[in-house]
């Protein structure tokens, strides 16, 4: 798998294009950090839809530099 032993942070991955992107990375072996800003339930659903794991959830507002740094850390 191309992304084995890699962690990928996909912003906006609780729905839409971000969720599909997260699913593709997971299928390729990545550990996915599912990001959401406000809808934790959607993020939990997105995480549950991912192949493999363990995956995890991060919350934050990418417009806030402090939140962005915290999510990456």
C-alpha cells in the first residue's frame, strides 16, 4: 500500500469531497486524521466509514493559525 505507515490530515473530511478523499487515503493504507470544524457526529460517521485504521478525529478551525498548528501537532 502506497501510504502504509503514513498519517494524513484531510481537512473537511467529515463530509463531501473531503470524506471521499479520506476514504481513498485509507484504502491506500494511510492512517487518517478526520478533521471537522463543527459537526462531530458527521466526523464520527466519516471515521467509521474508513478502511483499516486506527484512524482518529481532530477538531479545529483552519482559519485560526493556533488551531491549524494544534491539529498538525
